[in-house]
């Protein structure tokens, strides 16, 4: 199974929607600004600066600026990252907002 990624844009907002199968992780990364993540389906462990917390959908999670975070799926998951930005093209997003361009990885 692989990550299924979709990009959504609105005035001043970028939403990254992805399906992650059970046992996958979004690699550790840091943003220079706070943003929201929405767990729409499934359950995950979110590790922020070494502090792990379990979430079950539905959940809205604030990720504060400058904090290293990792998302590890416990079940098949639908996850959204919501970023405030004036960027409106996928290429600009990957070059400026997504700090770690590594692929999502199997951890199970």
C-alpha cells in the first residue's frame, strides 16, 4: 500500500490531504509556524518533541511553530494538514512549506 496524497487550495490556505495505511509514518519534521492537523479517519500516535499522544478520529490537533513532530498510524488513516499560505501551486508548496520531502514510510 502507498500514501494517497491530494492538494487543496483556498484563499490564503493550503490543505494537504492524505490516506496513510496502518503502520505508516510521516517523517519527523518542523515548521517555522503553527498549523492545524485534522484526523478525519482512524487513529494515530503524534509525537511532538518526544511527547507521544494517542488520537482517534475525529480530532483537530494544533502543531506549534518550531516543534519537531512525527505522525504514526495505528489504523488506516485520513489526515489533513492545514497551512496558511499565499502559495497556490503544488510545486511552490513542496519547495516552501513541506520542509522534509522524504516519502512517507512503512514502520510496521
